[in-house]
């Protein structure tokens, strides 16, 4: 046992109180998607809290106050780290916690603490290196950010200051650089043109929003990314910033004002909000689609950002669509497994969580899972292929674009 | 020669209170390692507890006292989320909560009348007699009833944890130690009352208001023990368990009694605010 001390400055005063508010009732365990697949106690919210409470107790508990701190058990710290990084940060535990412990930010604070203690998956250092040096989480040249637009008849306008762009589309790393997700920005570009909404993209000037670093517990590195991105959008004179990625959306809307200590001065929208608005204004005409569709709430759009109804309204506005809810939906929706950077550390676990979600969709007879997140699409599609489950996953933008094309525009 | 029972009681309470404060102080000192933001979102480096209190006052003003109070009752005390997911657990929690709060309130009122008004200021009169006399029907019934709520709640907790054993439940030393102390408090409470009734030879028409203590006294009476001694030691054991729980409280699971209602209220209000944003 070493004499290691842990730093608690990543936690808020209230979060440290929340450690004491946990009654160890275990309700969270029943709802934890990763624990359901990998029965490692360290993953459970209850155990994560217990671990930190024990670490704190060995330094600041009754006996530690009387006889001096005991130091932290490295083995236990390692176990805690594994549990903390096997969490998808879906936040379902918060929605069922009888004492309303705000779990997701608590898990982030734990990861910050673990990074400060040097106990985190090695892959996270690589991700940090890629993002900080290449400004995207794949480590590709950032000049490739417009690869998705390569085969469009009319490529999007790339804003160059002082050029003005009222609506700026922040494409995000996954949609920009993973070929499997290219059709999402392609679809949104098509929809915006169909609705006569002038827009532009940032191209190579778009840097990773920093979300993968923030959720890895490396938020300090996200500041420079936030500064760059916000300055770039301001220089473009954008009034509205649109994202198709719920994590980028959350980062822009909630985290940037917080870490920069200033309001952005422009509106941040997720694509489903914009689609909802365009449909409400009658600016999009949708053709018929005969599909049985269910909707998968992305964690960062639903539980983290509180957007549940806009995507459902958008889907229900498509003629011919039969819409069913899965067993777990809205704030109780099951995670697809693709969040929390778990994919980088434990891809098999992600696949297992995604499989369970696919089975829920199969249960209601859906042929299509609609979602509003490129990562959910990747995760669910990948698992469907691997598990040979005959369900297709599409982003809402893809479905709406097809409906727009069906309308003959 | 045994020390006067009530003298021991009040000295113990005084020491407990004196020790409890620094223990709580240690706890708050640990929480202060965390950051606090002021109303403008800036991190506060000094005076974190004051800033937290200011934030709490601001939240009450923003939401309105009535609304905060209703959220405190529904989410902080009655845990409506728990009602939605597990009625059995909700009931056991509810019984223990109501029993404890009511007994605590009753003890404070009795202590005030007995020790402050009567003992310190020498106030006499029917109201003082009504409150301080343990054989007053209403006081006897209330004490017994609230104790019974805790007892039933505790039994339900024990049944759930050790017999039903739902999959999500994890039992560790932390849980057992708290339950042992609670059980000790409850197991010494009714015998203490029974021994008091036997010691004072309370007439049946008055004693029956102690509807659990008196039947127990009737069961024990044939033993013909020295009831004064038994009453003294069960009372001491009861008080010792209460004091142990109070001192262990800031470092035990039972601390959630204080913290959970605050956290549940604060976060429920914030969730509401975000949902309406």
C-alpha cells in the first residue's frame, strides 16, 4: 500500500455531499446497461461511489483524522478506474436514483480525479494526443474534414472569415471522417438546400469539440479547442450553429459557456430541432415512406440535453410511417453502448449493450431504428451486422432526406 | 451506588453534542475540497460554505418558498421516485422516517418542558405536567405509536435485506453496523418502558396507554426482578446506542438522513428548471 493521496478538486462541494447522500439502495444497478452485460461490480454506480467514499475515508475519515491518513490501495484504485471507464455515461442511473444524485457529472469528476492520479486507460492518452495535435479524434489530417462532401453535386460552402454564414453546420469528427456516417451530413446538406436555408461549414477550420477529452476526464485540454471553435464561429458571423451530433451539441450549448466563462452569442441547435422547425414552418415537403420505425433516444440528446419530443414529432410527420416506442424510451431509454469512450477501451462490451437495444427494437416489430446521433447509428448498425439482427439503423436526417426525395423535390 | 439516571442522560447528551459538532466539521472540511460556484458562475476559493448557503437562499427565492417546501417534502422526504419503483421499500422507509421525525420532535418538546421550563425556570402547571408525565395517555400513545412505526419499518428493512434479498441489494459492513445500532435502540426502547411501568407500579388504567410496553410488563412481572435496576441498565443501554449512532452518524450510512433530503431537493429543482428551459 502506498501513501498516495487523491485530489478532490475536480468534484464540486455538492458532489462530495452526494457521495454521502447515496443510500446504497442499488436501484441504479438494475438500470445500468454495462453492468447488465458485464457483471463487474466496479461498474455499478453504487460501487463507484463506495470506492471514492472509501478513498476519501482513508484520508479524511474518522480514523484518518485521529491517527493520520492511511494512503490509497493501488489495486482498489485500479479496479475503480476500470469500472469508471466501463461506464457509457448514459445517465440512466440519475433518472432512477431515489435521492436524485446527479450521477453523470459525478462520474466525470471521478474520471478527472483518476486522470490526475494517472489511473486511466492508456488508449485515452493516444486519443488526447490525436485531438490536441490533429484536432480530430481519428488522428487524420484535419484537411480531410470535407471528405463526406466529395461526391455531392453541390459541395457545401466553406466559410472563410470575414464571410458571413447565418447558419453554420458543425459536422463533428465522426460524421466528417467515418465513411459509415458520411450520409448524415450529406442528408442534412440536402435537406437544408431543399428548405432553402443558406448554410456553410467550417471545413478544416472545424476542430474537435473536445467532448471525447471532457468525458475522458481530460477537460483541461478542451479549453483550447473551445476557444478556437467559438472564435471561428463568431468570425463567421453565424447566428445559429447546427450539429447532428448530440455530444457536440451538448458541448457547445452547455460546456463551452462554462469552460470559457462567457455566453456564446449565437444559438446552438441540434438538427432535430431545426428539422422540427422547418416542418412546422411548412418549408419541407415529405413523401410517403412505408416503414415500421422506432426511435432510439441518444443519451446526450435525451437525458443530457432534455430533447425527447422534437425527433418524435419529426418522425411522425412522415406520411406512411408506423411508429412504435421501445420498452425503454424517453428518460429511461437504454443506451446503445457507444458513449463514454467505452468503445476505445472495451469494444466487445459496447457490442453487447447495443445487442440488447436491438432486441428491444425487434420486440416491437420495428424494421428501422431511427436515431439522432452518428455514434448510435455506428454502434447499432455494427452490432446488428455482427449479431445478424435484421434491423437497419438510420439517423433522422437520412430518413427525412429520403422522405424529401420521395416528395419529388 | 448508581449515578442518577437523568444526570447521566444529560451529561451524555451534552458530550455527544460537543463531539458531534467537530465530527460534522470534519465532514464539511472534506466537502470543502470540492469547488463551489457563485451566482455568476465563478469559482469561489474562500468561504465555500457561505457561498453554498447563499446559493441555497437564491434557489429558494428563485423557486418560491412554497414550491421548494413541496419539493422538499415530496422528493426530499417522501422520495416519490422510490414510490414509483418499489412500494415495499418506500413503505419501510416511510415508516422509519415518520417514526424518527415524530419521536425526535416529541423528545425535543418533552425535553424543553421538562429540563428548560420545569427544571431550569421552575415552571409548574397542567401543561408542563401533561407533557412531562410519561403516563399521560396522549403522550404514552404517541411515544408507543411512533416507536412502533420505526419497529415495523426496521422489520421490513431486515426482511427485504436478509430474506427477500432483491438482486440489486448489496450488504456490506456499513449497512449492517447501522442496522445493528438501530435494532439495539428499538430492542431496548420497549423493555425500558416495561421496566418503568413495573418499577413505578403504574396502575393498569394508566399503563394500558403504553399499548406495547404494558403487555411486555405483564409478561415480565412473574419474574419479580429488581425492576429499578433493570430499568436503569436498559435505559443506559438505550441511551448508549443512541449516542453511538449519533457519534457514528457523520461517518456512517445513516448520514444520508441529513444529506439525502438536501440533495434530492436541490437536484429535483434543478431538473425541473432544465426541463422547462
